[in-house]
């Protein structure tokens, strides 16, 4: 492995995009492919910048064997995997998944787009980074070395939300996402909604995941917690207000009927009294299991003592 894992691999990405284009065939228009290329190139760069920030304090060997990729895999969903006994850690975001995000991306006036500028690319890039944040937590927190659980997936949503907020504080990452400073809370909340909207409750083993309505809340809660911690008490209220304003998007001239419809579905799910019980179960599992995750994590070793004291 080499440090080039964290540098954009133009040739590899171009090859994967070409493969995706061929496999999509006539189902994908030239305009859609143009926009997917733009999203992928920005997300690819942002993912590596985010990884360098996250890996700044870990052992050198772990900087070489962390491999984030936008892939041409047929797999429908992002995934974190461990190679062998920690020889390498891969995070794969399928380009086909980005294609699914594009299908519900807000467009100017909610109308069929005629050119690339008719898409709100920002929210889609943010949604990709939210998915990436979820997967990177599986690697860093030691989840991959332990049996999968509802606690793990909920933990990855919550801490993934904190990562996304922290990443968008980076000027270069925010620029790649095409986000203005005053848009950060609303774009963050809307990106979470777009990510959750493209998922289906049948995509996963439901014993391991919260209902999507709760996943949205947990993602946003993580971002709000990070906002309070990095920008002072009360900053999380900005995230909360943006969350409460959903499904209104960050830019009033862009609209997604599909996301608006999904938000109505998610809101109705919250009326089920069993939903809150599921949330309690998830956080009980986190409290019961987190010491095992952290002890097995190679990436958290530099702060192992601090973690041990914090979770006692």
C-alpha cells in the first residue's frame, strides 16, 4: 500500500465511470452522465481530504492501508470491509448508488433538467459524504472486528453525522460541495434527508438498522452535537431548525417531489409507538457494546486510555 490511496486516482475513476456508462446503456442520458461525472470527481476529492483529516493521528501503517473508492461494483449500497486481519480497510461507494441519488436530486423549479446547472449538486455531494461518514466509522470504531449489530449501525449514523459537520468546516471540502457558509446547517440536514430517501427499508437486514425516520433524526443529532462542540453552545440549534424546516431545501428555487414525498412517509412512521422503543434499544446496545469495539480498534489506539476513562 502507499500514500497514493488518499490521492484522487484520475485514471481509476475515469475507468470506473466508463464502465458504469456502458452498463447503464440507454437508461442513462448524456446529461445525467455528465452530472454524475461532476459529482463523482468532487466527492472523490472530498473523501480523500476527509480521510487525511481523520487519519492524522493514527499509526503510519494505517494511513497506507485505508482505501476509499468510488467503484463500478454492481453492489447497490456503500460498504466498509476489512481485508484479512486488518491488512487493509476498504470503503466502496458504488457509482450506481450516486446514480440513484441523482434520480431524486432537486432540480430547478422541480422540473426536468435541461442542463447541468438545473441540478442542485450540493445536496447530492453532501449525501455521498454522509454515507461515507457512516462507513468510515465502521472502520475507525472497531465495528468490523465484531459481530454486526443494531448498536453498530446506529453508532455509525450518529458519529457519521458529527463527521459530516466537521468536514464541512473545512473550506476546501465545503468548496467541493459548492456550499456557502450560511447554507451549512440546511444543506447538512437536507443531505441527510436525501440519503435516507434513496434508501429502502428492504435494502438492509432490519434487525440491524433503525427505521429510516429514526436514522434521519440520529444523523442530524450527531451533526448538532458536533456543532455545539466546535462552535459553541447553541450552534446545534441551527441544525435543529434546519431539520424542523424539512422538506424545505436550502435553495428555494430547487425542488424534489420525490424527496418531499419521502419526507411525508418518514414523518408518518414516527406515529408508530414501537419506533421510540427501537431507538432506546439501539442506544442501550451502543452503551453495552462500545467498550468492545473501541478495544478492538487499531485506529483508536492513540486515544485508548482516554476512551477507557470516558466509557467507565
